[in-house]
C-alpha cells in the first residue's frame, strides 16, 4: 500500500508540474519544428530578395556586393550565382554597369539544353530580353542624336549663308544711297 501511495504522489506532482501557472505556459508560441527548421527558399525567391536588397544599396555597398558576387561565381558557377552577377552588372545608375558582360553571363541559359528545366531560366530570358531591348533603344537614340547634330550643322551653314547674303544686300543699298544723283 505504501508503494502505491508513493506512485500516486509522484503522479500528482508530475501532473501539477505540467499544468500552467496562472494561465502561463512554458511552451513557445511556435512549434519546435517551425522554429528549428526554416523553409527552403526557391531560387526565384532568392533572386527576388537579392534584387530587392540591391535596390536599397548605394555606391560602396554595391561595389562590395559586386566583388562578393564575382567571388561567389568564380567559386561556384551555379545558375543562381550567374544570375545574381548578371543582375548586378545590369543595375542602372552604377559606375560598373556592363550590359555586354551581363548578356554573356545570361547566354548559357539560352544555349544549354540542361538549363531548359531551370527555375531561373524564365528570369534569365526576361533579363536578357530587357538588356537587348535597352541596347536597341540606345542604338536608335544614338542614330537620332547623330541625325540631330547633322541637321544642326546644316542649319548653322544656312544661317551663315543667309547672313552673308543680307550683308551683301545692305552694302548694295549703302552704295546706291551714296551715289551722286543725276539731274
């Protein structure tokens, strides 16, 4: 009987220890499996977060990020590292922007058959098409600027000719006025 009473007290103490005190619990708000293991991000999500982070950076930070991306790419030529470096190199408003290098990094996404199933391929295709479109727009802009300069040269030449003709006309009028009049 004594032995059974001991187990009863032990069970009562164990139950009392497990019950919350004054409505408080010792359990965390999130289950242990959610707090210990973070969900794996997909590569497109990682690229989106990377680009979002780049948009908040300025000069020196971007240069440091470029060096880190280059080092990562040299160490591991994965699709993720390739696309991150291409994004950095195509970032507008930076002193290191190099669309040609970015396009060269994106070309394997177009040429390599094993990359057809890549989750990053659609992003690479989009970035490549944007860079090519920017290149075309820049070429059109350069052509228009060249045409504008040529038109300005022609306008200046015509203006000089007009001024020369007006000057000759004024001299002719002065001569006619200075001639003695016949009576």
